[in-house]
C-alpha cells in the first residue's frame, strides 16, 4: 500500500516537511515578494503553500485554482468565487456578494457534501478588462489584513484565446499591490512558461519544490 497521499492538499500529519524551502517561502511572503513555484503535478506545491502560511500568524490566504480554465469569463469568476469564499470565512459574506452584485450571485449548496458555494448568472459574461475591478477588491482586502494570493496552475491561462491581454492586465494590477505577496503555482518547465514568470516579475523569485 502506498503511504503517500496524492491529488489533494495534505496537512501536518501527512505533509512531507521541507524546512529550508518553507523558510525561504516564508521570507518571501513576509517581505511581500512574488514567487513562482514550479514543479510536476502532484509534487506538493499546494500543500507547501498551505502549510507555510499556516505557520505565519495573522496571514490570510486567497487561493485560486485555474486548472482547465477556458475563457476570461471563467478566469474572472473563479477569482470572484475565491474572494467571496475568503470573505465568508471572515464573516463578511454580504459585503463580498455586494461587490459582485452585477453578476447576480446566489448561494448554492452541494447536494452531497452540503457545503455552500457561489454561482453567477450564466448570461453575464466578463471580459479581460474586468480583471482590474477584481484585483482592486483584492488590494482593498490586503489593506485590511495581511494576505497572500496563491494562483495555482497559472500556466493554464495560456490556453485562453486572449491570454496575452489577460496576462498583461494581471501584471499591470499586481505591481501596484506592494503589500501583498503573489505566489504562482505551475507545472510547466519549458519556453511557454516565460509569460508566467514575466507576469510575476520584476519583484519575484522562482522556487522548484521537490516531491513530498
């Protein structure tokens, strides 16, 4: 029997600790430096981020998974859902929903788990220029309390028909967020990863997690 867990975020009991890597990542976060985390699928990037941030007092985590995104509308709505979920944890659900009122958000419940979720009016489509408004909300959240933004599988943005526009919009916005650390998780290690590193630069570093 394989004792390791794959394909899910693991915590203390199952997490393979990497003290030096965690120490380095912690220093980047505390200095609000951006970082690109590259490694193969299921090598522990997401668990590394979650466990590192769990060890930093007073630090909130806004986590967005972009795996399989198909459009800028999908990109914007995933960001919006993550923002609402984080604000819900802080007891500010109503305020978060009001920030996306034009999308006509509604609370739904998973029929199996019973966990709440957010859905938006499918008839309302968002273009890349909506990115600015969303990241303005992120900046406001970061001004209230220390926050890290982790965007996982970031390389999937390259699958969008308007990828260059979306990347340019994101890069333009995050460079104004001097007090927020952005972590970009990706499993791409070839020439196509260059746009991802450019998005995080110039205030960025690159780390490559080993397995665990």
